[in-house]
C-alpha cells in the first residue's frame, strides 16, 4: 500500500503510522523523524535543520524532496509500499512526489486527511512525551507511562520535543494553515482524499482506517 497521512501537527499521524506500519508490515517514512536524527548528528546539515525546526518552520523543499527521493528508492519500499507521515507538506513537495512515482509507473493508493480541532492539537502536543531510545509516543494524561519519564517498552528516557511548547505549536499551526492545508484541495481534486477525525481516540481511529482500507481493497 502507498499511503499519505495528511493533517495538522498533533493529528496523530505518527502514532497511527507506527501502528499501521507494525501491523501491516509497510515501511513508515516520517520526515520529522529523519530530520530529528539528522539534526542530532553533529553535521553542518544537522545544524542547519535545527534552526528551522526549533522555530516550527518548514525545512526548504529541495532538502526534503532529496531526502525522501533517496528513501523511496530502497528495496523495502519497492516490495511493500510506504506510509508517508509529514510529507508532502507543500504543493511543490506533492508535485515532486507525484512526478517521481509516475516515473516508476506507480501512484498513491490513498491520502488520509486527519481533520483535527485546535483544542485537541494543543492538548496533545504540549503533553506529548517521546522515548529517546525507541521513539514510542506517550502523553502525560492520555497515554501515561507506568513509571513517570520512562518508556514502558524499552526503559528509555522520555523527553518533550523542543517544538512541542505552546508557543512553537501555535507557530507550527500557522505554518500548516499557510502552506500545508492547500494540499487537502490538491488531493481532493485528484479524488484521492479520505477524511477521518483526528480527534478520535487512537484505537478507534485505527479501526476506522482499517475498515476504510478494506473497503478500498488495499488490504
Ligand atoms: P514533524 O515531526 O512532522 O512535526 O516535523 C518536525 C519538523 O521537521 C517540522 O516542524 C519541520 O521543521 C520539519 N519537517 C518535517 N517534515 C517536513 C516537510 N515535509 N517539509 C518541510 N519541513 C519538514
């Protein structure tokens, strides 16, 4: 399956992508995760990325497109498809993705738009905690770890992303509304868009998505 998860920061794209990827054995490509890894790599590119990310701004299209294009060439993607999480985020990125898939004679199967209220987004992101070691996502209220600050799965340390503060979340929402929202129309016009509610509880939304994929003959 070749899938794009679209929606504002905090819609739960990463959470759903991880579960779908695990259960359906489809590679999960999160540009945010790739950039966080590169940012922490101590390279010049990493320092460059840190500037954008700290401010909640988008990394320039050329850098993003190049990184995703490289990832899409790997064998696992050719065999099993992909779940794109956080990409594309601009019209230019969407056009580049379409072109590169077309070149390989393939296309996206569906785009899921996780429509989410601002209230949910703020509550989720400011309370989100991530495991430093395995990347699993917790929430101080909604998905608390058994032991505060420690990952239930691998014992790694949980941390708050520096762009999950209220101020940066508001900036990220502004950037989303300015640059990413228009992709909803872009995919809608191509009849690829399926809208679901990102306000739903994780397990319930997973069931909705699973049913939808079944109906579309993607499972
Ligand atoms: P995310 O984890 O998806 O919220 O991404 C974290 C940050 O990485 C974003 O705020 C951007 O600075 C950067 N980023 C991730 N994906 C993209 C993208 N497709 N285009 C531009 N910047 C991105």
